[in-house]
């Protein structure tokens, strides 16, 4: 519960942020609070974007300079894995997700030489826009904090949504119209946020597991998201749910 309460504080802060710099600072502080060492939140450049892509990080300056020089970042296997997954993954899983080339291995070795050894990446797929990601990274030989990984998903999705909306508004784009979920959809989303399975949710709501699944899938389509976590984040961000709904 403590971790979830800390996420709630983070959410309120990024929701009220008035600049990308403020979001970056808040996310950097939260990264360390949850026992990670660095973060990077990146959206791929694409003609489909309404605004400049989100690109925030607190990686070491030498590594950022290397990434920018000669488009070195194109050899990052994490970017390839993000295009193939909607679920978060650790960098240790990359060989099972990507056909690792010599360039990929060299890239990861270079990252490790800069003190960026292990990471946990949350893919973010926004309908009609380029894919994005938020990575939380460990320095040196430190292991990923397993009990912080669920919170990392919420940090990533909330920070990305806040940054994306700020970028759109800053560059003169039109903000998204808020999809409205039905009460039954919201009931199912709340239980999904509490970690309930479709079967348990159905028992609590007097519905079949298939019906619960259909409600959640239709809610995801309304928001154009691919995961339950992103659905919960968008509903919380737009005020259709509150943290009290989820905690109680």
C-alpha cells in the first residue's frame, strides 16, 4: 500500500506539471525513490505525431552525447523490442525478444561501460502516433528492485501521458477528446486495477468472465490503448476513476 500511495503522490504532481522540465524532474526524483538509478522516456520521431516527440532522461551526459552523435541510438535493441511488445520487459529478456545482431550487442556493452547495466522498459503505444517507452535503469551491478516494478508501470504511463499532452498543447495541437466509459466498463476497470481476474470480477459483478473481458476490451478500444495498465492510467488521468475507487 505504501508504494501505491507514493504513486498517487507522483500522479498528482505530474498531472499538475506545467512544463516538460517539471515532469522530468518529478520523474527523476520518483525514479530514485523507487530505488532505480536513471530513467529515459522517449517517443520515436514520426510524421504521425501532432507535436515534437517526447524525449526526457537523466542518463549520464557522456552517454546522451554518444547517442546523439551519428544516430548511434538506431542500434538500440530495446527500441526493436518495444515495437514487438505491449508488456514491460527487463533487458535480460532481450535475447528472447530480438534477434540480437553484432551492433545490438555492441550497443548494450557500450551502455554497460557507461554504468547502465540493467533496465526495465515499459512500452507505450499511443493510437495514431509513434511508439514510446520509459526505461528505468540500474547503475553498476545493482539488481532491479523487484517490488518496485509494478509501480514503475504506473510511473511510466502517467509521466508519458502528461508529457505527451503538454507537448501537444505547446505545439498548437488539439488535445484528445475524453472518451466516456459506461458504468459497467468502469466497474470492470476498477477491479482490473485491483488485480482481480476476469473470473473474480465476474463473481463480484454477477457477470461471466467472458462478459468482463468484453467490457474491458471495449473500454480499451474507446481509449485506443493496448494494455490494462494504460487503460487504468487514462481513466485515472481523465478523472473517470479516482485512487479512492481503487484503494477501497
